[in-house]
């Protein structure tokens, strides 16, 4: 998959996982397992970028003696998710027309 397209798809997948509620890195990866492959080295820059863009907020809490960072989607993040879903639906329609149901 072309890198920019995959980057956008991954962001939408991460936002979608967070739409269900606050979560942390390993849980996000687990939630996306079977949907799309994402590693920690890919996820954390996405989370950082989304946070810097105002799409996520974070908090840190202790869990089993270690600090864990929790991520929560913001209103801006929800808007980005909705726009991304619309874009993906549009792309899906284009693929269907191009390949006439062969995929």
C-alpha cells in the first residue's frame, strides 16, 4: 500500500479504536489486531502526531508499579475520524467502480 495512504488509514484506525474509550498503546495494538498490522514503532509516532494536532489528550497513571500513558479522543479527533471514514468510503466506491466487483 502506498505509504501516505497507509499513514492516513492507520490514523483513522487508531482514532476508531479510541472512539470506544480511553486506551493505551499495547491495548490499541491488540484492538486493531486482525484488522490492520501496526507495530509499536509505528503506533507511537501516530499517537504523538494526533496529540500534537489536538485530536487526542493524554494522561499518565500508575499500573502494576509502572507509569502507563492513556490516550483519549477529543472532539477534533472525532471530526477527523468522521472525515476519514467518509474519505475511505469514497475510495472504496472508486475501487468498486474501477474493478467492477473483482476485489
